[in-house]
């Protein structure tokens, strides 16, 4: 069953990537890991499905796990109850978390200015503060965000903050 649904997702990715926009560019593809649910065996199945998506999908510009990471409660091996409306659906707080994660994922593909993590076309104190707000988080932490890991080493530390500072004052214009 997992292989069939991964193949179906791959078919969608292939169809979208073969589309040509009016300007001659091709759409960018972002795929998110599914969130866990309020059932540990169901969450395990979703974890296996996410692993298959991560390892088997091709043609994806960004695969991100922030939704899974933010919802998963390692103490119960299922979704955090505080983010769920029922067994499978997020509540308003859960949807807010997902919206923020999607916003950050989309922005990460459209910021061409290195260090401009808030994508406002300048590297400034806000960017430094955003990276610093994730200080000492690593890929395994729920507050880790790849967009702030500027050296892509799996953690957010002084090196990432220094990389932003090195581009201080640069703008898109």
C-alpha cells in the first residue's frame, strides 16, 4: 500500500514538474511529511510512509518534516493532543503551526538574498534575531528550522548567526 501511494505522489510530482509556466520556468515542488495522529500505531504507519516519501520521491525542490516534528510527542509516540481536534485532524492551534511551517518552506525557496531569513529583501537585525531565536536547536529538536541553519550542518549555532551578520546591510535592490 505504501509503495502504491508513494508512486501516486510521484506521478503528481512528475505531472507538475513537466508543466511550463508562461515565463518558461517550471513550478517548484514542496512536499511535507504527514503529521502524526492520536494513535501510536497509526503514527508509526505514517512515519514509515514519510520515510518512503523522503527516500523515494524525485524531482522535489524541498522536502520538509517541520509539521511532523512539531506535532510528534516522543513520550506517547503520537501527535501532541494540544494540537489535535480529534484523532486525525488538527485543531486551530495545530493548523496555525502548519501554516507557519508552510509559510517558512515557501519563503525558503524564494529568498535569493543569503541571510535574509525573513525574505523582506534586506539582511538586518531581524534576520539575526530570527536565527538567534533557534539558538542551539538541532534537526531532532521541535524548534529546529532548516531555513535558519545557514551552513546546513544540522544545528543552529554561532556559525549561522555569523553568516547572517557577514551579509548585514545587503539588499535585493
